């Protein structure tokens, strides 16, 4: 199973993430988002950030989760490469940890600046695997 793959979009960039569980698909969506921005193999796990978000449904929870990580990236000047959803109800609440470090421009090159996760073409589905699809505003 591939954890995520880029999704071509005319004006922006998208991502499909996969998981055996919806939790794993959410974690892989976060990994994929940061992989679109930089080489996450160069990110060290020096800091841990706690993230809590709420929404009215699973799709909204995915958007809130990714947007909160973008907010941390922009306000804390931190970059992440690992994520762990600890508590959630799959619909309205998520508590997770993001592992990473302060941005070091000597090691972290940024190709794409993601501004936000949008609701455009947002989709969560389940067949053999859970699949999450998001489009980012760049």
C-alpha cells in the first residue's frame, strides 16, 4: 500500500492518502501534505506539538486537522514528518501529535507553499482501504 500520492489539479495541488483505518489515512494525509512542501527525510523529530480539532463530520475534521498543521507550520515555523492520532471519534473530535523541528533553511528547502486545505473535491471513501482526497490552495 502506498501511503499517499499527489493529485494533479489545474490551479492548485491535491493529495490522496490511504490507510487500513481512517486514522491511518488521516496520518498519511498529513505526511503527504508536508512531503509536497519539502523533503521530510531531512526533518528530525526534535519537538512534539499537540493538535486538537473539532468539526461536524469526518470530511470537516480532515480539513481542520490539515489546516491546523499549516497554522503550526506558519506560526511556530516548524516542519513535521510524523503524526500520531491518539484520540478521536472519527466524526467530530481529533487529538493528535505532530513530530518535527524548527525550520532550518539550510536543510529544509520548500518547493510549494501550501496556504490552506480546501473543501473543493474533498472526499473520504472506503473500499479495501480508506481513501482521503483533498485539494490545497497554493
